[in-house]
C-alpha cells in the first residue's frame, strides 16, 4: 500500500499541502492576494482528497456525487459574487436559500423512497439546516481569521461525528475542509495579512460541512440532532472572538475555541454510537 492510500494522508496531509501551495500562489499575486481568490484553495484541497479516496465521477449521479457537484458550483457562484463585489444582505439570503434547496436536491433519491408527508418534512429540515449553516458563514466572510478557525473546528467536528456514525467518506471530506481552512490560516498569519473568505470561502466551508453532515445522517448512522449542534461552532466563534489580540495570538485562540466547541457535536455522536 502506498502512502497515498493512507486515509490520514488523503484526508489531512494532501489537502493541507495542496491548499497551502494554491493559497500561497494566489495570495502573493498583485491585485489578487487581498481578494477572496486564495480561499478557492480550500475547494481544491477538498477535490484532491476526494480524487485520491474515491475518485471523481458524475455518472450515475448519486447523492454523494451530487454533494461534490453542489460544493463546486456553490463555490463558483460565490466567487462570481466576489468578482462582482456584491455586498448585500439580500444576496446572502439568496445564496443561503439556494444552498438549502440544493441540499434537499442532493438527497432527493433517498427522500422519494419515503411516504410523501415525512419526505416533505425531512426535505424542509435538510434545507433549513444547510441554509442556516451557510448563512452563518456568509455573515462572517469578511473576517479571514475567524472563518479559517471556524473551518478547522467545523470540519473536524463534521468528520469526527461522521466516522462515529460509520461514514469514512464524510470523515475524509470534513477533515479535508479543516485542513484547507488551516492552510488559509497559515497563509494569513505568516504573511501578516488578512485574506477575507468572501462568498466563495464561506460557501465551501459552511455548505460543504452541512452536506457532509447531512450525508452521514441520510446515508449512514449519524443521529439527526448532531447537525444542529454543529452550529455551535460558528455561533461560538462569533460570540467568543478575542479581537484585541495580535493576528497570530487571535488565530490560535480562535482555533482553540472552535476545536473546543467542536467537542459538543462530537460528544453527542459518540454517546449516540455507544447507545446503539
């Protein structure tokens, strides 16, 4: 078995290195470095992890492949908004609603197997959760350090909860997002510059982790109540943000806060796994 077949390499090392290289290349391009463009490195890291672990294919378009498609197109839509320099609450709301609708579509093949009324109720719950998590990240897109810390905590929480619920695939996806977000934190701290996540970075982290959690619920054994508990990470990061610290100290403190908050949904998934 080669090193690239190791799950730790596929989910952590490769996306970290790939995201770091891509982010560094973009961060120091004149006129680009202070835009959200470097945050596309998180998406590239996630794609590299997926390519190594399961490969990238679109036929047949299964629920897990729909997740990949949604994350990619969501990031591109966000980046288009960044290029247009669009900044409005209405746009944030529209992107969040679109994220919710896309999340329900991702699991349509599973929902149609249920009776009509329960299926509609589950679809609404899926859309509401994905929209809420996406909106929480979009609301903090101007703060690159906080968004990066949330990405680390939320990605780790999603991945750990997924593996406790018997889903290795979504474990790797969640950890890949965490690794990519960590790479963007390093770029900002070492480069002594704040790189706003923009719509693109916020959507990759917020919607991506929401879809991974929903996938672990719909396709594996994650209990439904773990998903809303994941929201404590972005909410807590905003409430407990030590703004007065210098960038490196603030980044370290935010990562510590987000990882600590991540223990809440992970603990819930762990107790649920033990009970079953």
